C-alpha cells in the first residue's frame, strides 16, 4: 500500500519542496517521524476518506494527529502549491501547444463548494474552496487570478488563457467586460436562452476532472473545520491528477 500511494517518482517530486527542520542539540525531544512515512499517511487519508483518528498504526504512517500536523505545516510552507506548479510546467513542456481555454464550473455540496478551472485537456489549473452559498460568478475572476505562471516552454510564462468557457452560472455582463480587459475572450452561456449552445461538447473535460477529484474520498465530504487542511488536500489531489496525466492516459 505504501509503495502504491507514494512511489519513488512522486516522492522525488515532493521531497525538494519539504522544509528542512533542524533537530535541537540540547533537549532534542522525541525524534521526528520520517517525512515519507507521514506523507504516505496523508495520501492514505486523502484516498480512502478515513478519519484521522482511525489511521491504522500498523501501516507505519504514524498517528493521524502527526500526519494532520505535518499536512498543516507543509500547506503553510506552500509545498503543495509549488508541487502543482512544477507538474503544470512539466505538462506544458511535454505536450505544449495552444489550448482552447479553461473551463470553470462548481461542485455543489453541503457546507462547501469547489470552484475549478482547467485547460482544454482537463488539467486542473486552480481550484478554490468557498461556502456552499457562494454564487458561482463571484469566483470567476479569483479563479483566473489563481492560475499560476506556467513555465515549461520557451518564452514568458503564461498566466492567462486566450479564451474562457463557462456555464450559465457565470453569466454576467460586468465579468465579461472584466475578462476582455484582461485580454481573455469570454465564451459564457447566457441565462434565459435556449439550450444547445454547443459548449457542452467542450466543457465535458472539466466535469471529468471533477470526477477525478471525487475519486479522492476525503474531498467528497468536508470534515475539517479549518479550510486550510481541506485546501491542502484539494491542492494535493490536483497535483496527483497532473502526475497521472504525465504518466499516461487515464483508465
């Protein structure tokens, strides 16, 4: 199980971003549990959805609380955002080419909502967490702003798409104008118009990416009281999707 969750390739990608912690010479206290072990525990919780306190000790991942503290520490250090950006750069270098533009949609659930923006292939570029009562359109510009500068090809790193596709939940004249000001062509379905715009033939990729996120059971229900931990899981899951894309087609 440990090998399947955290193989050498994934560990080699994450390890350089982990902050170094020096052990005190005087009164060092208990030795810090190995980072690879605790990261395996974090991935186990993300994948299975198991509660922290139910993490089996016999797996050798440490206690659930140890893994929780390590996840919080790494999220605050920006580890998972850095990992996501590195994998996006590798994807861009590997596949290159212009995209038709990212597609933002929401995922409705009690308490919280995920707002996702992807490229035309379904690669997650950014994902935001809000309360379930947040209107979709309020996260349109924050999603665009959250796209990191994606390196990996010759030239200046791109931060903005050339076009953006979205469903009726993002219909807003003001937001269309804001996108045009940023140099982005809005392709957004309008409310109170007949269905059949044709956007569905392109927007299905983001629905597929959302289903990939849901394969990580810890994201299905918001257990964490603090958004920070759930956002860490969300960022890590996006990185795992990027890594699977690099390795080959999805099953």
